[in-house]
């Protein structure tokens, strides 16, 4: 069993629908495989993708899937989502 699942959002950064689908898919896959951590790579750029991802994660139906979100220590371009 892997200790984390990593998803890179650079290929889908232009579409909010694709971002939401990628995040939900990663969270469901991690929950199904009992992986405790999902690493979301947003990149360090202007922060727009990161803010869109955080807004998506704050939606009530998505928030039920995880316990907490934090920034990776030493890397602002990664979000760590800890599952319940």
C-alpha cells in the first residue's frame, strides 16, 4: 500500500471542471485504496491555481472526504490533503 497519492494539476489548469474532476478522482481513489495522504501539485506561480484548488476543497461535499489540508513544508507549490 502506498503512503501517498500524487496528482499534478499542471496539465488541466485551464479548466475548473477538469480540476474538480481530477481532485475528486484522486480523493476517491485514495479513500478506496486506504491511502492516508494525497499530494496535490499546484506549482509556485502566481497562486491562482492554488486558490482555485483550495476553494474546490472547501466545498461541503468535498470537505467530507478529508480531515485537513496543509502546505508541504518548504514547498508552497504542493498541498497535502490528509484523509479521514
